[in-house]
C-alpha cells in the first residue's frame, strides 16, 4: 500500500512539472561578457576660433579630471596642421573647416569620418556707414574680403550668384592677404565695405568706431530656403580610431555635446574659459559668441546639411572638396 502511495506522489509531481515547466530550478544560460574596450587617451585638435570655442567646457573638465574619457588637446591657428597628423594617427579627432574634412577623406581613401557639424556661417559684411542692407545693395561697390581660393570665396560667390549679382552687376572683390589688411581699408575709408569672420568682426568693432554688421552670410544663405545650409566647421575622427574605440567615441560625442550646450547657455562663463585657453580674449569672446553660430548637429541632419553644402562647393570648384563628394561611409551615425 505504501509503495502504491509513493508511486502516486511521484506521478503527481511529474504532472506538476509538466504544467509548471519545472523552470524555476533550471540554470539560466549564461552569456560571456563582452571584452572590455582598451582605454586610450584621445588626442583632439582644434583651431583657435569658433571651432574650438564649443570644446572649452570639455577641455576644462579634462584638465580637472572630471571627464569620462582621457584627453589631450592641441590648439592650432592653421587647419593644415591637422591634415598630416590625422593621416599619421598623431591626432584622433579634429575640428576642421567643412571642405577640408572632405579633402582629407578623399586624400586618405576614407581615412576619416564626419562626427558632427560644430559651426555654421561665421562670415559677415561690415561697413562704417548704412549703405548695405541687402545683397542687392552690394551691386556696383567694392568689397574687401579674405579667403580667396577657399571656402569663403565660394560661399560669397554662390550667394552673389543666387542674388543675381554675378556678371556686370557684381561688386568688385578685392582679395586681401588676411583680415588685418581688410580691416586697414575699413579704418582708412569710411565708405569701404568688407567681408570678415567672427570673432574678428567683434575685435574689429572695438578698434574702428561705427563699424556695423550689415549682413550675415549665414542668414542670407538661410533665406534661399533651398534645403542647404552654410556649414563652416565640423569634427572628424580617424576611421581606424572609430572602429577600435567605439565606446570611447560615443562618450566623446556625449561629452562634446554637453560642452557645446554649456557654451550656448553660459556665455559669460564660457567666454572666461575661452580666454583662459587663449582661443580668443574673454571680452571679445563674450560679445562674439552669440554670432559664432556654434552648434552640434549629427546623424541624418548632419549628412543632409553637409551633402548640400559640399555640392555647392563642388559646383564652384571640385578641388575645394578634394575632387569629388564623399561616400556614404564618410557620415558617422547617419
């Protein structure tokens, strides 16, 4: 009798296992943890100007040891200094002019990726009088400008053309060796008109009484409403670095975006940091920041804006972007 009862209990237990699955005591299959990414010090290059301004909070956090990643920052006055450094792996990430990013991509067979747009248009038409209030007002005048054979010239000529000011109606453009030369014409001739970049415009206003911003090329570009944008500065990364250190690259993007947001929302404090890192003197930076169009655009929006801008330059002079438009692999996260 006892034997039958034990058999009955065992049968009940087996039925319960069928209905409940008996999974509670089954060991969970374990997944092998992903191998930890090797930690590296990220070497970042930026130009002394708007392209570096958005990075100052990240630079400060790095120096204080409060950043997530470890960084080494290098500031240069000429973008050409980063071309060979990126190719040789001496710099991992760099803030460079938009067209130069395309040139580097083409010259290195896809050796860099575009991470973000960090600066929109920074070029302005200035004068001491009140004769220019639209692009049409430039007709028949002389315009002093810098950037011949580079992106500033192509942007200017594109806007002139879109406003019907090419050919006989175009202003006469006198190209200057640098901004100081252009400013000398403004200082000596009260009727002179010039195209200058920020933050030099703000510095010039401190030296020349009555110097007025007549037009923003960024605003004039936006008025065209043709789906393109005036892109000045971008951030690129070596493709090899992006493949080897994806986690740290994502952390950089997060920290950099936070830095840009800080600069946008804390003008006075950001200007002090900009002065501390000798990018631009703090009083000039504080006045110029609202007009430097510092931004952080990534993903599909970045790709659309960059492609349209590079297409404009390509139509003007393919050499300006390295001979051809970059491939889809140029755009990180798009």
